[in-house]
C-alpha cells in the first residue's frame, strides 16, 4: 500500500518590519532569533533596529494571506471573546542575537522592585530573556513589557540563551567571549557559574529535557557536553572535520 504523498509546505503568514528606520552602526534590519513561548501563546521576533516584537499567538487576520482559511479560526475567536493580549514592542537598545522564554512560577521579589516598579505583578508570569550585542542580557515580563533584570558579565555578543525546561529559572547564555554562563533568576539574576574551555565563539547552547546536561557548540570541530549538576565538562563529541556552529 502506497503511503500518501507529503503535503507541500504552505506559507501561513509573513511578518514584516514596520516603516524603515534610519540605518547606523548600532542596528539594522537583522533577524537573528525567534522563539515561541512554552505554552504557545506568544511569538517573539528580533526584527532588527534593536527591537523585539512580542506577538500573541495564533496570529491575527492582518498577518494571514488573503484566501487562506485558518484552521484555528474558531479558537482565535474564543480567545478574542475573552479579551486577547495585544502585540508589544521591546526596545532593547542593542542588536538582539538570542531569545528565550520561561514561565516564572513564583512572583518576583517585591522588596527588589516594589519601590521603583510597583506594577510588577505579584502572580505567576511569563518572562523573555534577550541576549544583546554588548554582552548584556535583559529579562522582560511579557504581559506588561516591563524590564525586570539586566544581567552583566559577558564581554562580547550573547549569541544564544536557554532556560531549563523544568521552569526552575536557571538560564544558560552562550557568548562570543568563548564562555557559557549560568544565571539564577530566583536569586535576582545572580551569576552562579562560568563555563570555560571553548577556544572559539560559542554559537549555541541547549539543555537536556531532564535538565541534567548542557550541550554547547563553538566554531570548533567538537561539541561539548557539560553536567548541569556539577558544571563540569563531561565529554567532547568529536568526529566533524570542520567547524560545528
């Protein structure tokens, strides 16, 4: 029995930046990273000019090509009836290279932000981490667009970000400064470890589903596996004949 032919890929939507910005040395119309929130309710897009767009998902009609009947239209209408969230713009001040979402199961410390940011919600929320051109990492509260934390430590571009899948608010960042850094958002973004060993820019990082291991790739012929418990190098995966990025 012949299996059915695979369906041709179908363009569902096309997201375009707004009006052109003036080009300068700080920013341009680059898109280096996109991400869906864990619950699928938000889409983040680094659309260039130091801007991240936060778009509620599923998409509204203005993004969907004419003549395409969205399969999830009924669910979208239900969402609208409940009062759907609105698209948001985050101005990060630097080119955005990396994006990562995480649920924030416990409320941010009222002592830390209450004086300056009384609008910080005292409930569970969703946060977005942005890795920037100057080595900074900014943590945003998605629903309000409020900047919660600014993490400093990297000396060059933060190329990739990865939260632990367990929702424990442990964040790993990969940078062109050849290091990976571990941050604990439960402790106000405290840097708890620096992982050194790569000889080239670190391009990407990924945490295993059980949160036991971290994988990283730099412009080298090997891939590194690290323990997320002891923060030590477990193994180098070798065999490639050229750079793994």
